[in-house]
C-alpha cells in the first residue's frame, strides 16, 4: 500500500491536468531500489509483487493516487516556450516518509498527456537505465538529486530512429516544481496562481522564508551548492533549460548528461548543444541566467517597483560569491584541505590547468592524489611534479588530509562507455551488467579489487563523444 497526501493536486485547476498513465502490455521488473523504498516507508516486497509492478508500470492505480501531468513553461537554449509541461511523465501523488519528509512519486515514460506535443509519451530502455544509474550515484556522493525507485520494461517497443524496447522509470523527488513552473504563470500575467505557487513552494521547501524575496535568496543558495557539487565531479548536465532547474535545488532531468573522462573546461557531450551553451565551465553562469528568470517572475510579488527590482538583482548577483565559496570548499577537500585559505584557489586552478593541457582523466587524477597514482595520468609527469611540491608543502601538517581526500574523491563515476555497455546488454535481455554497475556506483568511495575495472578510463575506441536525449 502507498499512503498518499497529494498537496500539489489540491491546488486549483491550471496547475496541472488530470491524466492517467497508459497501460502497457507486459511489465517486468528490472530493478527495485529497496533502501529508497524503506526511506519512503513503502513495502518493498509488495512493490516487487505483480500488484506492485502493475502500479510501477502504470497499469493500475493505487488507492489515494491522483495522477496529474504538471504544467510549466521554460527557456530552452535561451528561447522562451510558453507551454511545455509533463509530456511523458505522470505524477501519481505524494507520500510523507516516516521522518516527515514529503516526496513525489512520478512515472516517467507513462504515456501521452495533454502536454505531449504529438509525442508518444514513452521512454525507451536506454535513458531509463542511464537515469537510474546516474541519479543513484549522485545520491551516493551527496549531491541533491531526484531518485530512482524502480525501473520496469513494458513488453512494448517505442519508435525513435529505430524500434527500441520500452521502459518506465519511477522517479522520486522532493517535488517536480521548476523555474519553468513559475514562468508558466508569470508569462500569462496570472498573479493569483503565481502567489499560490509561491506559497506552496515556501510551505513545502522553505518554511523559513517569509516572502518571495526570501524564497529567491534560498533558491539561489541551494542552486549554488548543487552546481558546485556538479563541478567537483566533472558532471555536465547537458540541458540546463529553465524547465530542467528544480526550485528545491535537486538535480533533475538526466537527459544527455555525462561525466568527463579527459578534463577540459569547455567539454560538451549533448548532441543538441551545438554551440556549447551548457559546457562544463558554463554551468555556473547558466545557473545565474536561470535564476534571473525566476527573479523576474517573483518581482511582481516583491512589490513590482524599482526597489523590488533592485533587491531581486542583488539576490541573483549574490550567486557568484556563494558559489565560489562552495566551489573552493569542495575542490580544497579534493586536495585534502578541510579549511581552505585564499591561496588554495591558485593551487587548485594550477592543477586544473595542467589537467586541461593533457586532458588528464578528471576522476583518476583526484582519486590518485591519495595513493600516488595521479602522476601517471599526465603525458608530461614533470609538470605535475612541480605542482605537487607546492601541494605537499600545503598539506604537510594536515594529518587528516588522506581521510578528507577519501571522502571527497569517488573511485568510480558512471563512465559514459560503461553505461553504453549496460544499455547494450540490457537490449539483449541481460541485466547482470546493470546490476553490477549499480552496486559499484552506490558505494563510490569503496576500494574493492572486483570493482577495479569500473575505475579505468575508457580506451580510445571506447570514448563516448556524444550523448543523446531520451525523447
């Protein structure tokens, strides 16, 4: 049983459309996240039963569910689209966990909705497995993120460039409210719904906020921490449109996302990001741009005068300072420094410059600082040696440096080529590689010999240069 308490569905019409998932022919369970089910207060054994699988596939509705597709707009690559919405996702409802935290339960790939824009509303197996692995890794390393509760195959095919196996992801989030949700009502001049949405978000995510200005400031702070976390992992979201930025601060919508192997600040993987708008180094700047769009939505609720515009501008412009402090703390920890000093930025940037020159492996360099293997990642190790002298001098008296590095530098990331291998095997009906990789990624700091291959960089013929959306 799932005990729902659906606060978003209690908002007036106009925030969503009531939409049932479309049943599938032959649902089969691929994976069930039992620890997450326990976190939510759900019975994992029941979810794994035929009755539970029917719900995870959208073939049945549990008592208390109020399935909806949420409305939102968004700036996509800088261009405003006044209506987007959940085109292939249905929010079943919300649950309150045993500790009082509230979570959405959403089926992604559940069939067409009024927002599908002539799409089929389905997902194919590859993007479902990718999001499952990446989101659970992000949770394991402490980055705010949506979660994967389950993945099921549908027994049906979806048509993309070819026929592909269909699947449904059960996604968990503290909410699915986006910057684009605010834009939807601001663009229509719907002050009443904009106020209702603001009150709802404050009550749900930021009860310490007294008004719209406080809300904006708190969202800025959360996003600064999240983006700094991405940067410290070499993570590239790929599509940082405003409809893909959650106001809760969680990473959401893992489409053509990727983790860098060889480091370069201008790295881009997304096949639809032709001009590098969402490159690794651009992500903090785009976060500011997105937050400015949120600020423009909230200004009418802050007074809609010169003073409120100035205050909203001040809050958005506070992002760089907050972000830089978060960035420094995370990258300093990767070098074994728990209390960074101003000069540590030069040390960090010096290493990144050397890495960029050789396109040294991002994860292996930082993980290798602990065991002395980082030097081998450079084509010209002597350049690293010169840098390492300054680094050793900095941490010489820091007894806890190895422990700090161990907690800050995962041994394994969701390597792009490993995910592609998993997807290829799954298309043949073999899910053992998926489960093996999932286990390794959910313990990313643990150094186990049988997981050693997952820490290896790809061979030249294995390098993935482009990643794709799942739509």
